[in-house]
C-alpha cells in the first residue's frame, strides 16, 4: 500500500500500491505521476525535495497561496484514486500540522 501524509508544510509518501506486478501497476503509476509533478512544482516554489528508494519527502513548503492551491489539487487527485483503490492507497491529510 502507498501511504501519503500531507499537511500544509510537507508531504511524505512511501510504499508500493501492490495492485499489479511491477511495471504494470496502474495505481502506482498514477500516484507516482501526480507526486512527481507536484514535487517539481513545489521545488520551483522553494520547497525541499528528498527522494530515496520508495520514499518521497517534500518539506519546507512555502506558506503562500500558490503552494496551498497545489496541495489542494494534489489532495483532490489522490482522494479520487483512494476512493477507487482504497486497498492500495492510504491518504492522511493533517489540518494545521496536527
């Protein structure tokens, strides 16, 4: 299962969807595509990106309207995937850094 935890200052993602075999896993591909795009956008806005095998951490996300909107859109996209594949994606959205 992929686990993604998001708050207004950071995002952590780890794991594998295990929907299908490596290279054919549509859930992993969808989540990875979203997170790669988001990490590039947030990096351009000043966030710090750390990628290690199977793990993505985005920290020091700027506290501005653009970054906030990027996170909102990311959450919406991931919620859509989680709704269809709840056994393959766990999304936790923390309010106010809880």
